C-alpha cells in the first residue's frame, strides 16, 4: 500500500504530469527556455497556442482576469495552477523535473541565475527595440545601432564574463556543479541566439568565454536536446523573436 502511494505521488509530481505551455506561435522567444526544460526532461507537454484554437484559449486566459491571470506569455498550466514569468515557471519545473537542486539554498541560487538571464534577455531585446516595443525596428534603427554597440562593448562582457567565471569555479561540467540545471539549458539558448543574431560579433567574442562554449556544446549533445533541435518542434530563429539578425547591428 505504502509503495503504491509513493508511485501515485510520483505520477502527480513527476514527468507523467501533463503540462500545457502557452506561448506565441512562430517564435522561440521566452517560451524557448521553458520548452528546453520540458524537452530535456522528456515531459509530456502541449505547446498549446501553436493551434488556432489554442491561440484563442491563450488570449482568453490572459483577458479573463479570473484566477491568477498572467500578464504575458509564456505561462504554464498544470492541472488548475497557472504560472507566469519564465523564471517562475522554471523554478516550478526545476523541482518537478529534476532540473534544480533540492536544498533551498541551491534552488534559490539557480533561480537567481535565471533571473539574471531574464535581465540579459531584456537587454538583448532592447538592442533592436531601444525605444520600446511599440515602434517598428525600422523606426528606431539609429538608436538600435547605438544600443547594440553599448551592448557588445559593456554588457555582453559583464554578463557573459560573470557566467564564464562561474563555469570555471563550479567543480563540475555544468554551471552549478556536476548536475545539469535549467540554467545550463538557458545559457545554451543564449549562445545559440547570439550566434544567430550577431554572427560576427559572437564569433570574435567566443574566445573570451571558452567555459560557456563548452557548456553550450555539452547541452547540445544531450540526447533529448539533440532530438528536439532536429525536430519540427524547434521553431527556427526569425526576425519576430528576441534574437533578430539585422546585419547593420552586427558590424
Ligand atoms: N518577464 C517576463 C516577460 C514576458 C514578456 O515580455 N513576454 C512577451 C513575449 S516574449 C510578451 O508577450 N509581452 C507582451 C507585453 O509586454 O505587452 C518573462 O520573463 O516571462
């Protein structure tokens, strides 16, 4: 009886749970950090808004104002719980999918790193939209050029230098030690995205971050990630997402 009960708990809390991810269809965006975690863990999930009906459901959930409505995608529905904010979703999934340390201090450390990645993601977005998200890129090209310059001169060295240092002092193959966490998956995505959006600048900078590049390669070689990247579930980078390739910002 006791062991049946234990396996029941596993079904509720483990990979057998059905997860519903809600995110804009057609872009990787911030949804990708969640997808990578779900894919690495082999979790059963639906990328709901990639169907027309799902998209309508996503809009309804945000606009209804009922329950705990998220401000913006991505958000995750698990049973009756609705969780918004990428780092918050990963905090939740990290425990359930074995992608974060169990002790509180370790859990908060990984969450802290993910929040720093969220800050970086916003700064990446602002390279092409420095005047705000409501104006087209074409109407803010000059400021975008200036912002990209600053981003590469000041911010990339500061952010990636920080993560590079951590990767040197971790005592294992992954950022926080011997075990993979969702932060490793997110850093993989940062390197992939920078390579897509700023191929020349990234290539030149990679020699300064050998630890992060090795981490990226280790994540890319993980069987579930490898299979995901080769599948049609992985949306290609494009100029509607966070990482956009505008040649003039890469020189
Ligand atoms: N801090 C939030 C940001 C969420 C966010 O900005 N989502 C974007 C798509 S990537 C969005 O739809 N924003 C709508 C808006 O800001 O009006 C997170 O990390 O999840």
